[in-house]
């Protein structure tokens, strides 16, 4: 915030001939500084201050507010994160420099992971199996040190390790668990191919059973089937979980080979002792990337590579010694769905860690905006950049979103943890769709926000040392791996339509979609012409109005897209109708996810035990909700849910709430409790930012 001396100089220079506009600016400056001197209060025409006091109490004791917020945000595994931060702080040799080659970064990243496991004593696979919430907390902390490290950890444990323990059986866990956990057995997750990514069912790599030798023969039939973008493959990996079509000779119609669909196989790719690439396997380096260059992505080709029958991860399907296939699931599609359903933890982790990246970016941008002073009234001190309405408009809704996403992803992690304990079918379905939606929505929002933060910091945001370039480049792929965001949103839309159909068949709805129970009645009735015009602040800040507005929009979108699909399917068929309505479907999915996020934010505000903290969170929640409504005001106006006067009131209140959140912006970012080791950008430091910045360049 601006230094007190600036405010005092501003007050001393105010003269009797000061214009009304100048008086207004001076009072706003005093208000920002929470000044309450008798002289200020005695001045006439104190309408501005009175209005502010009437709408939102000024928060006193900023450090106490930040501490209380931090305590409420702090998860039960914060201590584990702090231990990792302390560990990396004490090891300068493991801290990632601003500039390094790809080869150096890869080597450093592997050393970081090895030190985390062997020196810091973390056992990520054990955590993932016993307490997923702590595992995700460790992954976020590792990503704070270096996003490449967080991703490499995820490849080793969520993907390679996760595939073994979730798709395999006891014999696989007994053989591989400890080696994966202690990093003796670094591995890969070989699903994506050059020609197929999202469409996993169309993968072309084959695993043909040989009953004579009791082995599977792994083969890459063409260049399009080369496994591509495989993390850990280019340099460090010794094993790969390879997804391939399981082929049984002579068991199809007319003695043809039978294709049993996509299955996972453990395939050694390098010698455990010499690290030499094994016969029949060709590995090439995918090369330098836009970001995440600490992760060694490679391409794998298999030429008749033989692995024992036991290397089939056989939880959902098995082959006996005599070549007979058995499964508890009756169809290829059900087996495929079960297989991918067990890999949902990757999406949970990406959504959770994306919020961590957003927190870092918005913290740097807000702290710099408070530090940087620029322009101001004639003959007056310059004002903080964050005092400009345009800057508040850029950063304050983003800050509010970071809070909203925090609560939503904590809930997602809790649901995932409960799902792993209970294996409840309804919860499994709920987590699958919720993780798809939150991963897609949050990573897209974070990617856009990093660029806005860079711009908000001007030229200094362009310096590599101030992190935005690395954050943007490293995070960008979050929108693609573990499910392309556009594909994931379609999964959400598809599930909503399924729930919609179940409603009319008298079925029950899954937990997250419960509000749709009333949508065909209350939410789809004609908007009340009276409430459509209500514009009072109490009404607009009522969480019931906000949540109803979000849910009304989702319900209208769902009802209308269902009708469109039915209409177009008659002439275009199911696929053609879906493609014709695709943008509508994506909007529906995003609208639903926003409703889920807001519902959890409102619940978290109500659950906050401390009154002052609850007031601040309510302010932030109101900004999140009304900013979203305003950004899609056309939808509400088109169906007369919001009258013109109410739309104008929402716009005004959103601007005002951005200003109010600006008053506590420092406390809000401080409450993220991010150590300097994680922020690292000189312009984002809590103190002596310019001193650290100038020192970095050599002064």
C-alpha cells in the first residue's frame, strides 16, 4: 500500500480552493489508508466516506486479518508442505535458476525428485495410496519449487505408480510398489500416440498373446502408433506402462484374431544396471519444448518386444495360461471406462496444482501493483497503480477467483479421497465428471490470467526473473495433458444430459447435480417480473440470488441444448447433432462448473468461524459471483431474468466490490502464505522488492 507519509503529504497540501474532484481523490486516499483522524471526520461533505462505511466495514489490523485468513485457508497438510519448503530453502543446489539448458534442467529436476524422496524422506506412492490429500499437497509444494518437478513427480507416482496400483493386482503391487516409491524404478506412462491422444479407444499399439511362450508381443504397427510425449522416457525411465490393444490369436469369428480392447502392460525399456535401451525398443527425444523442460519427454517404438503374461495389469481383464480371456465386466466399453476411471487422480492433481500457479501469479501482480506508484492529481504524490479502476478490474476478480477455486479443489480432493476409501459407485461417477470440469475450467482460467498478470506488471513483468514467462509456458500444457479441456467439458455436458434424461425417467440424480431436481420447475418458469427489477445491494449480495442466477442459466442452457440435439439428430444423426451444438454444450458445461464453484464458496464463507474473516470472504465471494453474472449479462437479459436497471446496478456494484477488495488485497494475497522461495520474483516480494530486483541485475 502507499506509504503513510504520502497520505500525510496529500492531506497537508489540501487547500480551501481544492476542487470537489480533488477532495474526493484525497478522501479515497485516506480511506485506502484506513485513516480515521478527527480532522478528517470533521470535514463537511463526507458523503464518500459515509457511503463506503455503509457498504463494507473497513478492515483494521491488516496483519491479523491476513493471519486469520491464512489459518482458515490452511489445509491439514500444510505442515508437510512447509517441511518441503524448508528442505529446498536449505539446499541452494536444488533451486532452479532463471537460465539453464534443457539438459541441465532435466538433470536438476531428477536430482530434485531424488532428494525429495531419499533425503527429505517423502514417500509419494505411499501417500497416494494411504492419504491422497497429503499426496496432492506434496505435489503442489514440489510444483511451487519448480513446476517441472511437480509434473515429473506426477509422472512417476500418479501415472506410472498409479497405473500399477490401480490397474494391477496384488502381484504387481508386491513386485513394484517399493521400487517405484523409493525411485529405484523410474517409469513412464505410455498412452498417447503420434496419431491419437484424446481418443484412447483408437490407439493402435498392439499386444498379441503368444500361447506357446506365455508372453505378450508389443508392437508398433505404423508411425502413427509411436508413443509420443511420454514423460520420463527420453532420459530417466526404466519401465513404461504401455496402453495397447490386447489381441488373442484365433479367438475371433472364423478363427480371426480377437481384439479385446485397450489394456495396460508393464514393459521394461532400459536395463536396470547399465541403463541401456533394451532390444526391440527405440527411444527418441521429443526435444526442447515451450515449457516444462525439466521433464524428459520421449517417443517410443516397439518392434516385437516380448513381456511375460504377468505383465498385463489385470484388474479388469485377464488372460489365462491357455489364452482364455476373463473379465468381471461384460463389454469392451465397460472395461475401458473402468480403466480410465481409475486414472482420474491425474486430473484432480492438475486442477489442484493449477490453483497454486494462479495464486503465485496473482500474488506477484497484486504486490507489484501496490508497490508501483504512477501519476496522480496535479502537485500531489503519485498513487498506487492498484488505485486505478482499470487495474482493479483486471486483478480483483482474478484474486476472488483464486479463492473460489481454492475451496472448490479442496472439496474435489476430499471427494476423491473418500472415493478411494469407499469405492462408492455414485461418488466415482461424481468425481469423474467433477474432476473433468474443474480441471478444464480452472486451467483455462489460470492460463489466461497469467498473461493478464504479466501485462498488469508492465515492462517488469517481461523480465524472466519475475516469473510470468516461466509460469505461462510451464502451465500452458495443463490445458492439454490428462485430457484436452474441450474434450473434458464435453464429458461434463454429456453427463448433464444423461442426468436430464434420468430426471424424466424418475431416476435419482448424483450428488453434485442435485439442484437440477428443481430446474425443470422453479428455474425454468417464467422470470418473476418483480424480482427481475430488484436492484438493491442487499438483494444483489444475497447468496440465494447469486446461486439461483447461476443455476437458472445452467438449467436454461441444459433445457435448450437438449431440445436442439433432439431436433438436429433427426436429420444429422447423433454425432452430427452433437457437433452442430458443440459450442452450446461447452457453454453449458462451463456454466454448471461455475455453479458448483460458487455453491462451495458460499458454503465455505458460512462455515468460517471467525466473524471478521467471514466478512472479508463474503466480500470476495460477492465479487466472484457478480463479476461472473455481469460477464454473461447478455444471457440474463435475453430471457428477461435481469431487467436493464438491474443489469446496470450489477455493473456498478461489481466495480464497487472490486474497489472494496482492493482495500484488503494485500491481506488476501498474504493469506496465501507463500514463502519467498515459491514467489521468487523480485517484484513480488513482501519487502525490499526493488532492492532485490536491482541486486539481481548487478547493482
